[in-house]
C-alpha cells in the first residue's frame, strides 16, 4: 500500500463515488476513518484494493528495486515531474531534489 499510496487513494475515491458514500464524509477525520476501515486486513475492499495495486504494479513495470519515494514510474522508467531519471541514479532523496546530468547526482 505504501509504495502505491496515490493509486490506492484514487481507487478509494472511485469506490466512495461508486457507492455514493461521500455524503457521510464531512471532515478529514471522517475520511481518515473511512480509509482506515476500507484498507483493514481481511475486508473484501482490502482484498480488491490489493488485487488492483498488484495489477497496477504489473502494468507500470514496478519492481522492488525501483524506488517509489518521490518518483513515478512511466512506461517502466523512473521519473519525477515529467523528467526521466537515469538507470544508474540513486533514489531521489526528497521532493525538492533535481537530477543534474553533468554532475551525475541529485541537487537541491
């Protein structure tokens, strides 16, 4: 769940729209409670979400050795903010880092 949080949230929002549960979510606290219940182990919604995320990883080419923090996977390649990251680059250290081709390192 952690490495695909954005996709999980998008899937959760679609679920809430589909089942017309948005009227019961009035505060951030309500949304957090609903989401926590939605992803609770053993629940049918959690199982469907897990299946969806596994398919998402398969389609995006995610593998465990590709860092997801502060990075995206597009057509199987690591990227951030629309820029591709070289295969030899270490993981992007934070959301403010930019890859410098000449220095071959992350800078802020």
